[in-house]
C-alpha cells in the first residue's frame, strides 16, 4: 500500500465583494439570500458577503434575526495595518471583527491600484487581520500587459511570496486569484489558463506552508457569473470564487452558488 497521504480538497467558499455599493435599502438582497440558504436548497460550500463597512452591523443584525450565522459569513474589504490611531477614513481589523466580520479581503487589485498598496503593505495588513482573529482573503493577479508578455506566473508568485506572512494557515488564509483584466470586464481566462495559475499557486503554498498549503482555499475571481460558474468551479485547485458585480443581487449570487448545489 502506498504511504502517500490523501489530501481532501478544501471546502469551497463563495465570497461576494460588494465594493463601494449598497445602502440599507439593499438589505433586502441579503434577506432573500439568507432565505434560500436556510431553506431546502443545500450547497456544499461556505458563503460570505463583504459589504461596505457601513453595512456590516445591519447585515449582522439581520442575520441574527433570521438565525443564519452559520449560513452566511460576513467580511470587510480592507483594514489598516495599525490597531488604532490617527488614520482618517481607515478602519482597523478589530473594528471589523467587532462589527461581526470573520474575514477581510486584502490586496484587492483596486486597493493596489487606487491606493498604491504594495505587497509589503498588504502583508502588514494581513498580519493585523490575523492578530485580530480575522481570516484574510489575499488577492493576487496579473495585468493584461503582464499576461500578454508571458509574466503571469512570475507576477502572481511574487505577490504571493510578498503578501503572505509566516503565520498563514488553512484556517486563517484564503488566496484569491483575480486577473486584473478579468475584473468587471466580462472577460475570463480559459479554464486551461485558470488551471495553470491555480496549480502554480498550490505548489508555492505547499512549498512554503506544507500541509496547511495543501488545504488553503484558492478562489478564482473575475467576471464570475451564473453562466460560467460551474465550468470555472470545476477547474482543479479552484476552491470557490470571489465575486464582484454578480454578488449584488441575491438571484445572481444564488445562480453562482448553484455550481455547488447538492
Ligand atoms: C472583484 O472585484 O473581486 C471581482 C471579481 O469583480 P467582478 O466579479 O465584478 O469581475
């Protein structure tokens, strides 16, 4: 008998990133989503919504009222590397935690481009998130220019090395591969291209974190929709999705969750 260990695929996660969208009027989307998640439909994945910080507490309240804290996790979209202080407009990891977030997206390409976030800054934020007891969803991805010049694996490998601190485990860290050119564009890489990047990320995670790296979830993100979710989620080492635009409406998001319907 072979002594090789069989590693079970990690439980997938479908996380919605609402970005700078949503007011209390949109809580009805969460009500509709929770109603389905708590109903007869069963999905073999974890589900999370990362709203703007202003909606974390109202969403948490609604979730509690609907007795659905197991069905729907909540996450922030960014946090500061410091625990508190003179950082106007920023939010700390502990503030997110106290508003009932269990995770935070870090290093999203929009933060990297709009706010000049480097791998070093992302790593410091990840450390702050883990210290506060949040999981980190760490985004990596190449630009179109980098894809065209054949540098994709080099770019995402460097981001992964530079953005992850040493304390990452499969319980506190999720990687999201998001090609920048696929975000909000309606374009997606081929399944072969997704498979190539996810395999490279998996190998890099295993090299650095051993068994923890085998079990870390690697999400795909970039124009995931109900019409392409099943195909993308079937790619080896794709353990779920980070969804932008299609997470804003409960029906679209549920159409993506259908890829994991039991
Ligand atoms: C995102 O910004 O994380 C994202 C994946 O966006 P979209 O699904 O809209 O492409």
